[in-house]
C-alpha cells in the first residue's frame, strides 16, 4: 500500500515517532512518505493515511484538525489510522483492536493510540514552562519505541489486509 504518514508536531518528538512508524511500515512492504500536515495539498497517490499529532493542553494540534477538515472529501475512501503523542493517558501494551484499527472521521474523536512523548524544558518559553506543570507533563522523554513498533506492525498487517481486499474487489469489477 502507498501510505502517507502525516504529522503535526511542534518540537519534533511526534515527527520522530512518525519516522519510526514509517520504518516499520516499510518493513511490512509498504511504500511510505512522512510529511508535515501543512505541506500536504492532496492525498492523490496514497492508498492509506496515518495521521499523528502532539497533544497540547488536552487537545491535538489545530494543524492536524485543519488538515483532516481541509482534505475531508479525499480522506473518505481511504483507511485512516490515528495516533497522538503526549505525556498523559498513554496507551498501555498490549494494544487492542480499538487502537490499531482504521478510524472514521472525526479522526481524533474515537479511540486512538497515545504514545509517550517528549518535554524538553530547554526548548520551551516561560509560558509553556509554567503550563507543563499545570497539565501534569514533566521534563522527560517518554517515547517507547518498542510499543511504537508493535503498533506500527499491527497497522502494517491491517494495511495488507485492506490491500488484498482492494485487489479482490478490483478483480471482480466491484470497485
Ligand atoms: C505547554 C505544553 C502543554 C502540554 N499539554 C499536554 C497535555 O495536555 N496532555 C498531554 O498528554 N501532553 C501534553 N504535553 C506534552 C506533549 O504532548 C509532548 O511533549 C509531545 O510529545 C510534544 O510533541 P512535539 O515535540 O511533536 O510537539 C504538553 C507539553 C507542553 C510543552
């Protein structure tokens, strides 16, 4: 499957998670591009999408929501997987199907995997530094790349199932 990993990231932690997801999908035989959400003008040429965003003050980034809204019509026929990176409500292993299945819109409305992210105080301004205590996020790197690989591996298998179904439908002329 030709896959777009579209990322909304302020300080780069989620972008690096996106690269790790892409590496695992490539291992599964998929052809993958990782791009910032703002730079994607169309989903033409992609069979599926992984959308990942950082969480700030209890919400995924506006750019991720805008991306989903802006290309809503193009998303419709494509399977979409969603993850977030944050320091709270991190999804535990083992991952259930609810976390590894493609999701319908609105993309951050249903259940989705939340991976531990990064808070690097040295990159933050004074307002953000005072906010991290308020939201309960602490200075650390909580990314679990084994968990991210496990999630991506399951997503990769599901993508292959979609691909097989798509081919079968095309062969029968029902697509
Ligand atoms: C000001 C600020 C607010 C944050 N608010 C939340 C939050 O509400 N919930 C959460 O889980 N993580 C929160 N985080 C943690 C970020 O989601 C985490 O650092 C994320 O990995 C950052 O990704 P990025 O480097 O791609 O921007 C916050 C971090 C900062 C700096």
